[in-house]
C-alpha cells in the first residue's frame, strides 16, 4: 500500500510540474510574440512564472528563439527542467517542454 501511495504521489508531482512548465512556456511565448517584444522578453517571463510557481531550480533551462513553423513566424520558448523526485525514488533525467506563439508584425 505504501509503495502504491508513493508511486501515485510521484506521478502526481511529475504531472503538476510538467503542466506548470507547459503553461509557463506557452505564456512566455505569447508575451515574447507581442509587437514591441522579443523572444528574450518571453524567456524572462517564463522564468518568472516558473520561479513563482515552482522554484528557481526549474527555471534555469529556459531558452527562446524566433523561428518558422509551417511557414509562419513564431516565437518558441523551450524549458528543460529536472524531473521532481519524491525522496530518492522516481525517474531521473530532465523534462523538456515547448511553447509556441504566432509572432505579431510590428
């Protein structure tokens, strides 16, 4: 019973972190895609949201760039963060998520 509880707790924590990172990356991409802003603004916004929601440790691997996706100019925010662990058990490694937003023309 304890092992099952820890496994469910671990899965819940990983999903919470993943969803928070996805939301922060998407919001950062939208912010960086606004007219008058650049991708670096979006990366900073994502870092701020991640730090406020989780921890600064999860906001270290944020990058941003302007790119083309399906022929359209977009801002892409990518976040690489460690997987959270419950105690010393759980998956090791990193989690990578991305957010995209259509870039506004000046």
